[in-house]
């Protein structure tokens, strides 16, 4: 099985007291790494565009060292990579600051004759998020959505997490429209209740009811409460994290653990538990990627 994760890999700057730590992360990259760790026999490639700067080279080396395929990474010598900083409060909740306007990833799939997605044709599963789509120019995003619709007719699967960052969208109406399209299209849905409530101005109960009515494969992520199975509408009892240090990548790591188990044939209840248990470990560490 070959899986492509599409998105933006960035330099991560996190503070430990007054001391900065530098890492590499990005929502779909985090998921790709945890998916590969959870299912080491599955081929997972990362699809993005990087710049010609030294930090972009560092990102590519990091991605390869995590066992992900890097052949689908495009290069643009005139651009740089994105950067974001994390600060956390005493409860481990994080606040992000971004520097990504000149990121090469915003031009991924761009070519002299318009957007091209030919490289994606060889994959069995494509994973992307709301951030993956929000950073793209409108014409590239529209073309990708059309391409994905056709891709699914060949018996292949699309996995989506709406992962909402308002500042990346031109307006909330556009975010709503694209998100609705993706929930209608995707085969495996991995929404977070807080993101969906923010996008559509719904209560948490309304979000759960909407997704259960879709009867899709997937999970509604509800933080410490644990995931809600979208196929059955059932919830189970899940152990809480022992000590929450940093909630960065909690949802991303859940996605990786869940998908790793599911794509290797695990039952839904086992895949849901695998995702939750991995996320509960990740939030006990600082930064998006914990030691292997």
C-alpha cells in the first residue's frame, strides 16, 4: 500500500522557559510520521514543495530520516520554508505564531502549464487537511478537488482532517464551502469537534450529530473525552494522559495511530484506541514529534 500525505512542512520554534528549541513539523507531516511509526511496512510519502534555503534542506533530511518517501518533494530555489513558533500555558494549551507567507509549499503542484497532479496517480490513499487546501491558490485548490473526485472513482481512498486555521482562508464562507466538499468526497473522515464548531458556528452536540448522520468511516476527535466512532455513533472509555505538557500534534498523532491500525486491517474499536493511546503519549512531551 502506498500513501501520500500532502501539506506543508515547517521549521518549529518552541520555547522551554527562555530557551528556544528548533524542530520540524506541520500538521500532515506529523500525521505521516506517526502513521509510518504505527505501520512501518506501509509506504508513506510526503508531498510538498520546499525552498532552496538551508532550513528547507534540514526539513528534507528530517523527513527522510523518519522513513518517509521524499521523491515527491518539489523544489523552488527562489522560495523558503515556513516557520512557526509555539508558546504553551500552564495547562499545556498552545498558541501559534506563523511566518509562512513566502513558503514554497504554497506553490506545490504549480507548473508552467498550470497545476499538475500526475505524481499522485500512483498512490492508494491520499491524506490531506484543511491546512493543505487553505495554503493553495484558489485555482490550484479547485483543480485538486476535481482531480480527487476522479481519483476516487478508481477505487482509491481520500482521508481528510479539516484542521481549521482561520488566518489561512480568505474568509470563513470559503472555508465552509471547501470543508463541505471534502466531507462529502472523502472516504475516511477525521474531524475535530472544536474545529468543526468554529467553522460552522455549531454546538459540540450539533457537530457530533452531523457527522454520525454521514455514516462515514472515521472518528470525531474530542480531546481527553476520546474519539467518537462515526460509523456507529458509539464512544468507549479511554484512559487520560498521565500529564499534559503540550497539546501540539494531539490530533495529528491520533490520525497517524488510527490510520496505521485501520489500514493494516484493525477493527474500528481497536484503531480508535490505538489513535487515542498514541495521542495521550504525545501530549506528555513538548513539540509535535516525540522521540521514536
